[in-house]
C-alpha cells in the first residue's frame, strides 16, 4: 500500500512538472518526432513491403530446400518487392501527372467556354418552362475570368514564394528529403532482413519487463492489428486498381471524355474509405462538365452503378470480412482521422479503429462468458451435458 501511494505521488509531481514546463516538453516532443521521422517512415515502408515479400517468398521455389535457395530467397524477394513498388509508382505517376496537366488545362482554358454553354442550357430550360425572370437573370450573369485567374495566380505565387523564398531553403529541403528517404529505405531493408530476430527480441523484452497478463494481451492486440492492417492495405490497393481500370474501360465504351485521367483519379481516391468515392465523382464530373453537362450526368450515373457493383461484389471478395467494422464506425474513423492527420488519418483510421473494435468486442464477449460461467455454473454444466445433434 505504501509503495502505491509513493507511485501516485511521483506521478502527480511529474504531471505538475509537465504542465508547468509544457512549452519545453512540447518542443522536446517535436524534436524527437523529427529525429525519429526516418525510422518511422522506414517502418512503414518495411511493413507495406513485407506484405508483398511474403507472397513472393511463397512463389520463389517454395518446396526446394537447397542451400542456395534458402540463402537467396530473402534477398531476391526483398529486391523484387522494391522493384515492383517502384514500377507501380512510376506507372501511377505516368497516369496521374498527365491527368493533372489535363485538369489544369481544363481549368484555365475550357471552363469559361463551358460555363457559357451551361448558362445558355439553363436559360433555354427556364425559357421553355416559362420562367422569364430566371431566364433574364441567367442571361445577364457574367464572370470576369481574367480577374479570377489573376487572384488565383497571385495566391499560388504568394504561397509558393513563402515556401521557397530562397535558393538555400530549396536546397535545404531537397537535401533533407533525400537524406530522410535514404535512411528510411536502408532502415526498411534492415527490418525486412532481420524481422524474425526483431520479433524474437521484442517477445523476450515483453516476457521479462511486463507482467504475464499484460504481455499476453499486448501480443494478442498486435497480432490482431497486424492481421487487420495487412488485409486492409492489400485489399485497398487491389480494389483501387480494379476500380480505376473498370472506370477507364466503362468511360471508353460510353464515349466519355478524359477517360484515363478520370479513371486514374477515381482509382487513387478509392484508397480513401467512404470519402474517396465522393472525391472521385466530384472531380470527374466537374472536368467532364466542361465538355457537356449531359455527359457529366451520364458519368455520375455510370459511377453510381460502378460503385454499387464494387461495394456489393468486388469489395467483399477482394477485401473480405477481415475488417469487420460497421459502417457507422467506418464513417467516424474517416472523419476523426481526417480531422487529425488529413489523408494519412483517413487511411490509418479505419484499420486502427477496426483493431480496437475487434479487441474490445472479443474482451467483452470473454468477460460475459466468464460471468455466465461464474454466476450460473449449473446452467453451463447442463448445457454441456445436452447431446449435440
């Protein structure tokens, strides 16, 4: 009892010191995050590549026990994993960069013409319906596009100028980015080669320094998190590729403009749960609207049908029920995660919430089962004695 009171007193004193010197503590925390950033990036790279590496190791002479196969399996699969990811990123950039340039061209060139066309279309509808005042209002509505572009250009120039205000800051940013990237990749390679040793070391540390009950719970939690994150990452990537490809093929068959650009945007935005579908639909419809309002409407109808097919047929088969998170919690995870960490929070929030949801659900069911067994043991015994059909 005396020791517990001493621990409580020490915790209270430490909390007071943290509150009193909160600015210094916060600065120290930011410094530590900056220092550990390459290691965190390296862990993320290693974790994502490990999913691919495991699949490649099952393909690389899985039944051979020759020494040269055993020695070369890990290096070959690590190198192949990096190569496949690099090829995927290059392919994605070859689709996205032209798509972005086309989008910028649309924004600067085609929007004024499309706005006039859309304005006339609405005015004709108002005239046919007999709304003369609305027709006059739509006809008289004019926008000074030069002023809009000047303000937008000034805003972008000011933002870029404040970010890159000198050649030194640009060079410093490039050097910092390069060093962080190189350290992260090296750390990821070491983790991929030594992942079994790291797992054994962490297991020993947990056994030695943590109580037995805590070590078992923590290991079960991380095992559950690993399974959830692995299924979510692999499933989301495959689903995004399938959805983007189907969107491009469908738009080409329907004769809709900007098929490759819109398909790439829809595929990339599909990586974001819940919100990604709306982002892809809005951007695609907005770009196609510059060509034809009718084709933009056709695109929206097509995308709604495609989303239904994806949600009811593709997603359950590709991602499966491994996430096991109800829709309301998915929406909550995306909202909270996006508010805290932006797009990264949207991506991480769903599997993290699913992990906690499953962990708490299993713990609650286990405790309820224990309570039933303790409070009504005769009922449990009677149920066990009933012959099973």
